[in-house]
């Protein structure tokens, strides 16, 4: 692809990172009576007057973060673009975490002034992050309201189609005018963190009565054959690590040696390493060596386990660890556990980036209701920390979600965040059928449509979103401009001048899923997982393999992916389908919950997303193919 000259690249970098280059600092609104300035972007989109149902309990204690603004955000955006762009003289000239902080972090004096004011306001001031960008505080709702000149209210909204009551500021957050330009936002005054969900299908135990160990090994011929011989199969039992490596043509030398993969999730499963090692013999994944897996846990333990579905996060953790380990067996894995899903994930991201121990960071979660469900200022702060990761050479890969366009959840097509962040690589999904020799029979975009057998015929299901039965997220961002590395590759009709997702895709369809070992209720078992939660750690593992070959970090992956001329398979629709006695449950779908006789059509555009020649809004530039690791390493 053609890359823009430096001046144009800078303009594009600033455009796509407007949230970084122009953080949500005080917007100039000034109350002459109390010498305060308002912080823009502090109210999430769902906190509307019509949705208000009451006031927040002033005695509730909340732990929040005061975010401080970067120095020279334009220069940071320019540097991040330069060190990431193949062919740039600055390519690969990454900074250490300390160098980033010294050059772009808030000053010690700014931190001192902010901390002094917070303490004077009666709040409990706790830690300051090592990059000086975040100050942790604690206080009752009443104390926080007085300190930040706002009022917290309760709002009725929906998360993944389910009604929830969430707290948010009713009016803009304010700070002393003397701190204007130092403080960019306050994170945690609203509950939009509850919209963040792990992006995997509900795992299911393989059943030898109906599932196929490889494509077509079992095919129910007692039901109508909608597709020709060889193009219809029973749902797969789940691929082993051996099959997953064969899917991406990995050789014995592709081990991820000398690298570290960081995984960010909520909570912590106590049997993760034990489960991975117990599954190893059955799935072809080498056991973890002593010290190869470590978990970074939050101080003070975990909170909100029931509200956040801690069990679901445990499954996510097992999936991420075992899939990335299958692709890069010698890479160290470092798991960063969030204290809670209610905003805690960003704390864990900050820790992972500031620690700078992981070369590749995998995030298999995102907003269930599109990129606007977080308050704008919160998105801005994620972009700031992701920008730091790019400058340090850390690669961030993010799943795009499993609800396709999200229209079934939100009522309108919308991309998900943080996959739409300009400083992350967005990973979409594929459906893959391998034969007994681990050779591909079916490779297509993951966008499923459901059919129910009725009267001897396959009848398309009519759910909350038509026949849509789950698929990778994709589309164009409503928030971020098109980066220069997508020019000439993403059609203008698809991007509309905005950041388009995904960038690349990997295995995600749960009907052709991946076997994961997990202990549940003290019983170990193998379960088949899917979702773009699987695709993201697969790409993270491939990035680690490429780093082994390169001998150095790769940084932001997306510019290199768009510049590849080899190692990428273009994904297009394949006329094929799968029989299953159950429909897999995903957020944003309303598929039948009872057992029956169902057929899943692949990639037939059940919403508006479909794979196709060249870049598409399901698989991006395509899916990794033979030679991918070497090609990526050369960039």
C-alpha cells in the first residue's frame, strides 16, 4: 500500500487520534461565582433526562480515577505514527516507559497540585500511576459530588438488550479553574464500565453423539441437505491446539520464544495454569513451563463478582491463555486481572502498559452496545494509554465483538470500542472447516444465519435481528478519522472517511470452535469456545511468533498488516453450512434456546456485513495464511 508523506501522515495521525490530540480537558465553561471549569465529555450518551429514574445514594463509596492530560499530545501522536510505519526512518525506535513519561507524561508539579486539591476537598487520595496520568481516589457519592461540582443520578438503560439501572453525572463534572489543562477527566463517576463484556460464546461441552472431529466426519443425513456433498457438516467438537497451528501453517520453529504476551481481563481463575496443563495431553498444546505463566492481581482483592459475572470472565481467561499458548508455546504469558468489570479493566490496561513487560497485549472484551456507550472522556483516556503502548512498541490486539453490526442490540449499526481505537489492531472472525489432514475445506467470514427445520424444510429464523445468529463485529467508526495506512485498501464506500474495522481476522465461529480445558464446580472438562475472544489471542500469538523472527518488538500492527503482500488469505463467502441440535447463545442474538434441528448458513449477509474480495468489514485484509509470520516479521 502507499503510505502518506510525513506531513500528510501527521495530519492523518492527528485526525484519527482526535481524542488524544484534543483530550477532554476543561472546555472553557467557567462559573464566575465559584471559579470552576467544566470537563467536557463527562456524561455518557445513555444518561439522558428521559432515562433518569432517581438520585444516587450519597452514602455509597466509589473508587474513581482522576486522569491528567498528556504533555504535547500532538507530538506523541506523531511519534506513535512514525515508529509504527513500515519504511519510516523512525520505525522501531520505541521509547521505554520511563522515557515516555519523561517526555509526554504530566509533570510532578501537576500531580502535586491535583493531589493537594483532592485531599483538601476531603477525598481519600491513594496511588498515582507510574506514568503520572492517573490518581486513584475514594469517597462517598456525596463527597465526590461536592468535590467535582456535579450530581450523580440513576438512569434506566439497556446492556445487550437487558434493562439495567446505572449511575452517571447529571451535569458536567467541574474542577477548580487553576487545574484547567492539568485534569482531563474523572473516570468512575458513571457505571458505563458495566457495558463491557467478554466477547466469547457460551462454552459448550462436545457431544460425541452429534459433533464432528473434523469437517464432514459426521453429517446428519436425516435432515435436508441444503448444501452439496462436502459442504454440509455437523458442528465441530472443537479444534485442538495441533489443528489450530496447522490452520495457520505454523512450523516447529514458530514458538514465540523470547516474547511475552499480556492478557487483560477481569477477576482471576485459580486453576488456569493447572487446567492448561491438564488439557495439554488431549489438545496437543505443550504444558506450561514453571514460571511461564504469571498473574498480576489487584491490591485488595476483587469486587462486584456477581454483578460482573465472574464465572464468564474465568472462561475468558482460560480461552485466552490456552489459545495464545497454542500459537506461541514458548512465549511467556502475563495475565493482568482487573478488580472489577466496572471500570477496573482500564486500571489493568494502565498497569500492563506502565509495566511494559508484555510485548503484545490481547483484549478480548469490548462495549456490548457500540462505541458510544462509554463517556467520551473515558474513551479519550483509553486512547492516551494505547498511544503510550504504541510508542513503547507494544502491540494491542482487540476483538471486534460477536454481535455483527450491533444493530440487534442498539437498533442501529455501530462499531464497538476499544476495537475502533486508532491505536489498536481490530481482530474480526472467520469460520474454518479443516479436514482430517488439517487442510482447509471451508474458510469464510464469520457471519452466521440460523434456520429451523419445520415441515421438512429449513425455515430462516426470525429473531431480534432477523436470521442473524452471531458474527464478528465490523463497520466504520463514528468517532475516528480514517488512518493513512487504510488509504488505498479500504474502499471509500466502506470507511466513509472514518476508521474502518476490522484490520485482520482469525478463527471465531463457535460451531468450528477451539477446545479449552476448564475446571467448573470442581470438575475439569473440555469445552468448545468461539467468538472474536478467540480470534484476538490467536493473532496475539502470531505477533509473538513474528517478534521471535524479527528479534524486536513490532508496535502497532495495523500499518504493517495493510502493507503485507504475502502471508494473507483473502476471505470470500463460501456456500456451506453446519447442522447442530442447539443454537449457540451470543450477546445481541435471540436464537432458540431449546434443543431442536438447526442449520447454520455461513457468511450470507444476515445483517449488512459479509466477507468479499479485498478488504471487507468481516475479516479486514483477510486471515493469516502460510508465510504470515515471516511476512509480518519483515515489516
